[in-house]
C-alpha cells in the first residue's frame, strides 16, 4: 500500500505504480499549498515523468521579488524564506535526495518552473548543480520535441499520461 509523504522516495513509489498524478495532487494540496495549480493540472490529460535528476542550469525562476518575475512576491518574505531554506539544506547533507522534486513544465520549447522557485535559488546559491524534478507536458507535439531534445535526461523515467 502506498504511503504519501512530501519526499522524493514517496514520489518515486507512486510513479512505479503509475500513480504519480495522485502524488502530485496530494503534494500540491498539502505541503505545496497550491490548490489552483492542482486544479489546473486536472483539466487536461498530461504526460508526467517520474522524478529525474537533472542539471538545474536548465531552469529559471518565475517567482521572486525581481520586477521581471511573472509571480512577484514581497522581497522581505522571499529573503526570509530563502535564508531559512538554505540553513536547512546546509544542515541536511542529503536534502536534495530527500525533499520533494520540483515541478517543471515543458511548453513552447522551454522549461517553466511551476513549483520549487525557492529551492532552485537556494541550490544555485549553494553551488548545487543537480536536483530532482518531475517534468510534465500537455501537448503531444511538445512531448515529441522534449523527447528529441532531452530524452536522455529521462531515459530511466516512468512516463504516464493522465
């Protein structure tokens, strides 16, 4: 029987039995605190890839205090949360191997980081070069493009369409 937790291990276990979408919605509705994102994902069938360890230099943040961010947040809150996260990562040597994967959409030939903006910045600040992500793709053409360009990154992943 599957036991949910907001960890990489739990995400992988759900993926192994082709229930990764269930894990994603549990995470987004609990620890991720992003119910609108969860609801949006349910509107269409999507390709979901089990967690993959990939170079983080592929991704850019879409959330933060900078003016160019799609999702702007208060600078004080951002810095506080980022500082606390970096302390946790530094105190937990295997943090990347234990925490929940980041969520990354592939659309229009680009990566969109949907969940994990603080983690991405903390990893970059701390010199961490790879992290676990769950890729998701909506359109068949984009799936084919992704596999052509980045298939090597996900060659060992379980892929589901739900």
